[in-house]
């Protein structure tokens, strides 16, 4: 499980280092989920989840408010939710989630990011079956036993509870995301080091250094695309 946390941590650190890009991506995502439902997180669970994620990335309030106000204003800007699957060097696997108002542009850009960096796009379903949708919630200042007790008292199930460096990470089914957070909040915990719905590979792979460098270049190229919201993969990028 440690490798999985390493990949999540590396991804979060990368996003933290590119604040303008991540803020723009969150602005788009907040607008989309607010427009699809009620622009009120108390009435829209998808929006509530997105705002919880935004909080862990320190997205400024004015960006959140602007996106919600845009949705309230009845903007006719529409986005399609797309998922691409592909392969990197040495058979590594990648999933790319996007929000786009131009499907042809996004498909072309994603295909180019794969192709120019030693990868190639696959057909739908060629990769996703090797990943599991997973809720990942991390807190600090508690032990594994503390966390287990909190979740048991709230009658919340978790797949795993793992101590990783200075945090305890809970891995759970996606439909348990809010239940885990509410259990922590009832216990007086309101700050989360990570709060994500992610796709975790069933088996991570290690690459030789040259292939690893090429793979990281490909991931960077995909994450730099304006329409790409999330990139998941099965490569261990830890030390």
C-alpha cells in the first residue's frame, strides 16, 4: 500500500507546485458539478466532494465563488466528461480523465502527449479493469488504532488503514467517502491531508531509470493539457 500512497503524494506535490494550473482545473470542475446539480454543496453531494478536495489544495475562495456564481448565472458553456486509456513505456498503464468543450481537440492532444513520449492510446476498457475506484482520506495526529476506533464507532467500513510517515491513510470504497469524512468530523477532525476519489492500480510496476524518466515526461505532458483533470497510472514513482 505504501507505493500507492507514494503515487498519490507525488501527484499532490506536483499539483501543489503548479498552483495556477490546478486552480484553473478546479474552477472548471466546480462549475461543471455546480451546473449539473444544485449550486449549493448542502444539496449537491458531487459539489460538496469537489469543494472538500479543493480545500486540501488550498484553492482560494474567490475561485470557488466565481465558478459557482458562473453556474448560478446560467452560463451556456458545456463540457463533456471523457476518459482515455493508454500505455506508456514497458507496458505501463495510464488513465486520463478530462472535461472538454471540444472533444476532437482533446482527443488529438491526449493522443499526441502519449505518442510523443513513448506511449500510445488504447481502446476503452483496455486499462481501467486493472484499477479500482477508491476513496483516499488522510489525517494527521492520530494512530491507526485511533482511526479504526473512530470508524468502528461510526459503523463505517474501510478497505485499509495504513500509517504512512506523518499521516494515517484510509482507503475505502468510493461510496464511503462522505461517511469516512463525517466520522472524522464527529470526532473533532476537520482537516485532511488528502481527500480524493482516485483510481488505484491493482498492481504497481517499477521501471528502469531511462523508461521512468520518459514515463514521467509523458505524465507531465498529459497533466499540462488544459482539458485534463486527472491522470492515474500504475508506476511506482517513489525513491
